C-alpha cells in the first residue's frame, strides 16, 4: 500500500512538472498577473450544496487528492509541487478569499488558469461545489 501510494505521488509530481514545462516560463507569471475575476453571471451563481459535515468531508477528500500538492494542506500555497514546479498558486488561507462568492470560486475551479488545470471535466458539479464548501473552512491568516 505504501509503495503504491509513493509511486502515485511520484507520478503526479512528474505529470505536473511535465505540464509546467510544456506551458513554459510564462505560466508562473500568468498566475500572478492581475486579478483573476469571474464573469458576473458566474459569480452570482448560488451554491446548491449546503455546507454540511458530509459535503465538507467530501470536499476535503477531493482537496487532498487534487489541490493540496500546490495549494498546501491548509491552503497556504506551500504544497510540495510549488518548489518543484516554480509556481505561485493562490493562497486559499488568505482572508481576502472570503470576499469571493461561491459562484466565483466554482467558476475558477471549473475553468482553471495556467498553471492550474480546469476541473470542469475532471470533477462532477457536485464535487466542485463540495470543494468550494471545504475551501471555506480552511483557516484564514
């Protein structure tokens, strides 16, 4: 079990490194350039999934598998891929995140922005809303 899990993470880091290399050096700068704003209609979209303990637990599971490598376990943008890939992911523990609507976060997860992949086809709509609910629980500093 431990060997297969280690192999999984090694393959994941290699895949992320390959992706980052393929998009070139502009990828890191792109994530830091200006504000990333969602379209007004997307930002106004309401979360149809209540932030219940079950939803938050489901979101945490997804976060651990798909987001923590870059955004870090507690959203401090300090995941292990940050150093390897020289990327600057959003700091989800930033209190400014509270000003983002659920719809805006959902849109960002769905569409992505280099170097962050789009999860619209990778995660179900319910999974993406659960992820929004979990991100809301991350400690803010």
